[in-house]
C-alpha cells in the first residue's frame, strides 16, 4: 500500500508542477511533431469530397482572402 501511495503522490506532484508551469507561462500545450500538417495531409479524413462544414470554412477563407486582395489593390 505504501508503494501505491508513494507513486500516487509522485504523480500528483508531477501534475501540480505541470499546471503551475502552464499558469505561469500562459502558453498553450502543443505537440512537438507538427501533426498531420507536417507530412502534407490537409485533412484528417480520406474522403474525396469535403463535408459541408469544411466547404463552408473553405469558402469563408477564400472570401476573406479575396477581400484582403481587393483592399490591398484599391486604387482610390
């Protein structure tokens, strides 16, 4: 029982120190490998046709990029 209690205390101390570090730095926890984007995969699924939510996000991003280009190239 004492081994279990010692392991639990060590684990609890580890989580406490991690949370203190997170609170102090205010930096989001992130992976080190870059995820799927690092290997050139744009989306997590293998479907040929994107879903409706993805289509809406892509259309919105395209519209925002278009508006940005129009703003930058404005003559007047």
